[in-house]
C-alpha cells in the first residue's frame, strides 16, 4: 500500500503539504517521486532523494536506521 504526503499518519520530513524534503541532504521536490525512498524510523516517515538512496543502498537493504549511514 502506498501512502502519499498529507495522509493522516502525521509523520515525515515534509515542510509543507505536497513538498517532499530529503531527510539527509535537504533536497526538495514537489509531490511524490518514484525514485525517492520512504523510510519509517521510530514511527516517523522520512523521505530520501535518489542520490542519497543510491549512496546508501547497502545500509538501506540491511535495514539500518539512517543514523547509521
């Protein structure tokens, strides 16, 4: 199931509705991006841009929290 920004979960790295902000580098994008990664860590939804996702692919696949990247 896919949840988009603005859903009722209330978590994440959104600065405003419809705007995604990478939790690692701060890159922003308007609306959902198919190449971005969504991670739920400690109940908070965080989004990571395609560049940060590629750089940390092994850590993501190993299910490490982003604090360990």
